[in-house]
């Protein structure tokens, strides 16, 4: 199949390196003779409203490509938009295909996590049913690291590096007083504890680390949490705990819902999760009778590109490039994934996997990597993460601040 025009979109929660994948798609498509390169604005939701840009107008030279690699969040904007089932609403698919045909698109790339891969799954399925000559390819990303099949996802390494770094800094601050004091840190990751595990990276020769790590993979018991905190405070005045935003009690209630059950739910059925640390810090203040503080890393952990991992940026760029190569070679309905050949030295390779094995599937932390009755993580998990956080690619600093590249058409 010949290469015509291509289109690329970004979807789901942003990361520090999702634009490096966009740069990988852009640069590789350009180098391999693609005609026009379009970018969807706000993903598939924007495309449905005919919102796209000609990317060659926005990324003009190699300096722009380098800036893009160093610019956090989704350059093209994002969406959380679930396509309907094909049988329920063919019209939506007809609309998308007619826009793609108008733009003479031969290859379609979507950079996203397991929800976003649902879009690649459905569009490639529809194209197959209707015999439409467009290739649909997924490029992985998510700080949650919860994509099935792949060893890890671009975005995770940089968020983990941010967490390891910032947890160290919070610990330095949290242990200064000679009076009792507890800090509870809340980390993203939804129903998977990979990112919260990165709090363990803080521990080393120069840092005592956090005392407890709570992951969503283990049912949360408030009484046991308080009991353990009381025990720890008998030995030291000050300590720090890391909790995942997605921890749940045995009956499936998110801990953040215990204080406020009125939660926004997106089109994939995901509840907005935040407030876990502040709920637990308040509980501990009441039970321990001391000062407590909650720190919610929130969006900071996924846009801290000033401390992004070079390994992660390189791999994110590579994932974009490999998606283009595979699609131009005729693959469709696939996602680029990483296989780890060895950990030390770190050797990794890529291949493509069937989108049906990845879309809508959540990969969680294996039970054998969770220790101390569900309150810490194993050295194996730390060793798994370490190669992914190596190296730095510092921002270009202008007037003392990082320089970013932006599209001005995002709504
Ligand atoms: O999926 C990535 C992620 O950052 C999760 O860790 C988090 O729960 C979610 O996105 C937040 O989504 P939003 O930015 O749409 O609120």
C-alpha cells in the first residue's frame, strides 16, 4: 500500500514524554516520504468536529522537534472519548472515515493508554468490515504503566523519576521537627500501583525512604492503617507514607469516596480520584493527636518534564517511529510494545502486538512484588523501575524557565 497523508492524535491523561512520541511519528513519517502530516486537535473527539492541523505548519524544523521532546503534556490536546460500539452507531464511523477520506489519509496513529487503544481497536475493526484501505496503529503511553503485553509504557519512567525525586525532597522537609508529624503523599495510577511503587525509589544511602506504601492491588483496611501508624510513631516522631489515589476498601469503595462520594465519572466509567491523602491525614491527626500534612502530587507528576528520564524520552520517540515503520509496512490494528531483553545491562526491543490484547485491559502489580502485608514493595520491583528513570534531557531554558512549544488551536 502506498503512503498518502497521515494523521496522528493524542488521547487520555498526558505525560511528560507523550510529545516525544508525537515527534517520533512526525519525524519518521517525514523521513519516510509521507505527504501531509495532520494532527487531530483533542484526539478523536476533535476529529469528529473536523478539528485538525497541518503539523508541518506547527513543527517547522529540527529545533521544533527537539523542543517538542522537551515539552510536557499533549501538544495536540487530548480527550477522554469512548467510541460507541460499531453495531450501535455506524454513523459515527461513517463520519470519521469520510473526514479521513477527505484528507486522503492512508495511515492513522493514536498515542494513548488502554482506553485510547479502544479507539484503534474499533476503527481497525470497522475498516476491516468495510474494506477501507487505511492502517490504524497505536502508540503506547501512560504514567500508570498498566498496559498489558508490554514490559512498560512511555511516560511511566519520567513520572517515576519525578516521584522518586520529589518523595526524597518531601522526606527531607518532613523530618525536620522534634515534635510529632506525619506526611501522607498521594500518587496517581488509578487501579494500578506501579506509580505509587516509585515512592520506594527514594530510599538509599542519603534517604531513609517512606515507611509505608499502599497500592490499589491490596484491599485497604483503615483500622490496620491507623494501628501500623501508631506503632511507627512509637519509634519515631516523624514519618512519611505513600498512598495510591486508587486504594479501595474490601467492598470496592475508593478511600477518597469515604469523605466525598460525589465523583465525576468519564465516558470510560472512571471516577475522578483525589482526596485520599487528605482524608487519611485528617484521620491520623485525630487518632495520633499530632500535626499531619497531605501532599497530592496530582498533575505535577505527569508534567514535570524538567526532571524527565532520558531513557523514557528516547523510548517514547522510538515508539512513535516504530509505529510509523510498522504501519507503512502494512500493519493495522496493532500497538507498539516493549520487550525487556535484560535488566543489567538494560536492553530493550520493540515489536507490535494485537490491539485486542491491550485495549481496555489493566495490568496491575503482581502480588509477589508487594511485601510487608501489603504496605511496601519488593527489591525486584525497584530493580524493574531503575533502568527506566536513568538519564536527563534538560529543558532549553529561556529567561530562567523551560521553553515549550505549543499549538494555539486547542480548546
Ligand atoms: O491515566 C492517567 C491518569 O493520569 C491517571 O493516573 C489518573 O487517575 C487519571 O489519568 C486522571 O485523569 P484526568 O486527567 O482525566 O483527570
